[in-house]
C-alpha cells in the first residue's frame, strides 16, 4: 500500500491516513486502560500511577504472548472464545438487567397482576431466549 501510494503520487494522503489511524489507536487504548485503571483504584484504593503502571505492565506481558511462534493459534483461540462464548452471554445479561431487573420491585409492586405478568413473561420470554441463544451459538 505505501509503495502504491508513492507511485501514484499520493504519499501525503497515505501519511495523513496512517497518522489518523495511529491517533485513533492510541485514543482507543487510552480508553480501555483508563476504564480498567479506574475500577482497580475503586476496588483497591491505590494511587492512579501505581494502578496505571500495573495495568500497562500486565497488558505488555499478555501482548507479548501473541508475538511468539504460536501467537496466531493463541489469537485464534482467544478470538473464538471471546466473540462466541463471552459476548453473547454478556449482551443477553445486559438486556435482562436493563429490561427486566431494573425497577423490577417497582413494577411488581404496582399490582398483583403486574407481578403475575412479570413471572409469566419471564418464563415465556427470557427462558426461550436464553435457551435458543445458547444452542444457536453452538450451531454457529
């Protein structure tokens, strides 16, 4: 790609594109690290620089594993298990938490019919959704 850009005379455009991709990659990495660092600080009460140093060091060590001879196999395994067996259940749990559990006591407390309907819908809706998504993920 760089050789083609230089041959066509668009080297500056490619350089701008690569710089933009580099900046967006740093921005994403900072966002991922900052979220984890904040959770570590909240859980342990350590200083921000200590938490950031530990998080970045752990990230460097884990990333180094993917640079070995068997890094592609490890990457394929991690990608498969994360995208298939973790993302689907987490997404379903978020839907259940936001759509069903959030303000459940207030909704159930409105009337006995509300409580009865929530119980019935949980059996008729959420149980099939979880069962079908479990078997569909294995089907893929």
